[in-house]
C-alpha cells in the first residue's frame, strides 16, 4: 500500500490500518508483525509481542502469552490496554486503545493451540514460569507433553479507538479512528 497519495481521506486511513495489521499477521517480515503491548496497574508496563491475529470486522488484535506472565496479572486487575505499532519504513505509528480479554483453557485458546507449530508449543511447557529468578540463563526446563499446556493463553484486545500518525516531510497527518463508530472518525492536529 502506497502511503504517499492514498492517505488523504479518513476512509483511506481506516483501510490502511486494516491492511497493515492484516499483513502483520501473515508476513513475518512486516514492520507490523511485532508491537508494544502496554498494560498498567500500579505502574505502566510495556513489552514487545507478536501479532497473531487481527479481526478487522470486530477490531480485535490477538496475541499469545504464558498464563503466569506478569501481563496476565496486570490485565486481570485492569483490562485497559494499548498496542503501539510503528513502521520506520512507512513512517506510520498506530496506537490501538481497548480492553484486553484473557482466554485460558477455553474454546478460543484450544483453537489457537491446535493451529500452532510444535516448536511454538514448547515455549508453554517451561519451568520455572516467566519472571522467576534463575541461577544461569539456561536454568530452566521444558517438559513437553502431548496436550494443550495449562500455561497457554490467548489475549484478545478489543479495540475501541485508534490514534494514527503519519510522519511526512510536507506535513504530518494524524487521525482518530473509532472501530465501531465510523461517523466519529476525525482528523486531529499532529
């Protein structure tokens, strides 16, 4: 998608966001493949995660995680989340604000598990759990079994608003896009 001439209407911006996030799911080399997932309880926290799904009709971003990771504790206390994507090549930042939902041992997590490679599944059998102090960098083990790991979760972020920014020499452009309320989409000062 060419950013130069197509980002002049709010409809084009909306379409561009969907295109790049959908591409991020499919293309490992896309700048939109990894992003910063921000959560907050007492202190804000951000971490880089891999985009595993994007449902453009419902505005849902999907990532996988370990049930014992700190982000799960944070989401369970405060479901507000922000996903920050940036492409240096395209000079586009996409900040998605919404509510995170943790899916653990349910149909959504089981479906995602069944579509994963064996190599990806191994990560969810690690002991001790993420964030625990260990003696050496390799002081952990994996006891892989042939079933869905109790540590595997799917996080769905239900987007409410997107703050889109395009950095351009001739003048930056910024818009707010509202997933289920297209009539509220608006240009804002960059």
